[in-house]
DNA sequence: TTCCAGGAGAGAG
DNA sequence: CTCTCTCATGGA
């Protein structure tokens, strides 16, 4: 892949195995909006407009000092050899179908504080409302940005939310999660939780550290590890993953621990990628567990 | 009206 | 350790 930078417009050319739509619409990020053939979002305090034309990405930034191409590669996980990862987890005819349906979907490496806050808000909640809450918090406590008629806001800094207090956070529609978010904001802004240190930890350490926060259990910690910290062995077990493994693979009721142990031994070290394909496939495919699909998982490759 | 959503904490046993 | 109940909200 080679890249050219031209003021506010960048190109990433000769992409292999990358699909922008699948990556940004697979439920790991709550902040991207599609306008025609372009995706608008806020990364590193700037609006990015990203379009995919074949094997090329065209990126526009709202600032004169746009995000670096190397940072963008990391954000979109482009440095990863996706084909070999998908080959490693493609162990039966069921996941083969999910992989081929969403070929090119990658796990993002999103900004850490935003990811921590977003997945604290995600507990016992649905995608549409999570997006609305995050939008509301950003409008109220973030900095306004505009680009080509698109208006959006930076995600609120920890200090801003800490100063705002629980009631003001609650007013953005968070429900009972307001105190969780406020507590996390306080601990990050007063240095009790150091984000830079968290980024240097291995998976087990980072997960353990995250779970010290109120409102972060195993599932949310795994989401943060997988969607921000790049730990691809993380396996968030949400209601969908639980359903998928109970119906398709284990064929019985199972606790999250059993599901994790089975999935890690079955799919291997890149189980996080396997999870994302299974999750998005089931969500997008109402008949994901019909008789035809049930027959597939028995066909080991 | 009840159930569900990318769950977690508190309490009981 | 496991099980159960509750938490605030909006859409189905």
C-alpha cells in the first residue's frame, strides 16, 4: 500500500482485504455516519470523511494538520494481514459463510477513553440508544466541528465529564449508568487510571485493570481490549455471542466462561476476529440459526 | 403490557 | 462459588 498526502486529502491505495462499510457498520463503533458513499466521523479532534473506491481510500480531514497515515492505518487495522487471520479462524462451514459474507471487515483500534466510556454506556442497552446517548454527551460536552456541511462534536474529555457531575451526565439519557461514567471520568482525569500505562499492558493485565472500574465487568472490559487496545484474543460474550454458541456450537445452555474456553480452543488466538464475523453475521441475517445453518457447523474443514 | 437491548453489582445461599 | 433481582430508557 502506498500513500499520498495532499493538504487535507489523503489516499491509501492498493488496499487488500478491506471493506470500509463492513468495518464501520459492524457495531464496534458508535460514531460513524454514512452520507451517500462517504462515512463521516470524529477521530483525534477532527472530522474525517472517508470513501472507499475499489482498493483505494480517499480521506478528507476538517483540519490543516490531518491525522497521519500511519495513525489511520492503525485505526483501521490495515497493517494486519487479514487474509491469514481469517484463514486461521475459518475452521468450519458455518463461520466460512460469515467470513465470506463480510470479507474485509476489520477490528478497529479506537481511541481509548472514548471506547471505555462508550462501552460503559453499552451495558443492558441497544445500539440505537447507545449512539443517541453518545451523540447527546458529545453535543453537550464536546467541541463542535464542521466539514462540508457536516456538523459533529469531539468526544468529551474525562476532565469535562468529571467537572460536569452525575446529574448533567444523566440528563443526556444515560439512565443508571451516569454514575459509572462519572466515576470513570474522575479516575482518568485525576490520574488514578493511567491510559498510557493501560496501552502498554498485555491483555490479562489490561482487562484486570479495567475491571477495577465500577460498571466494567468481563464483557465490557473485553470490548475495550478488542476494539481499542488491539488484543485479538479478547472475546466479549454478549447476548448475541451467547446465543450463537449455545445454538450453533455447544447446543446447550452455557455460562460465559464455558463459551470463552470453548471458543478460544476452537478458533485459536484470533478468536476476537472470529467473534466479530459471527456477531455481525447473526445480527444481519434473521435466519442465522435455521436448519440449513445448523447443518453447516458440523462440516469441519 | 411486557420484553429486550454488545451487563454489572449486590445480596443470598 | 452460583443464582436472582434490580438498575433507566425507548422501541417492538
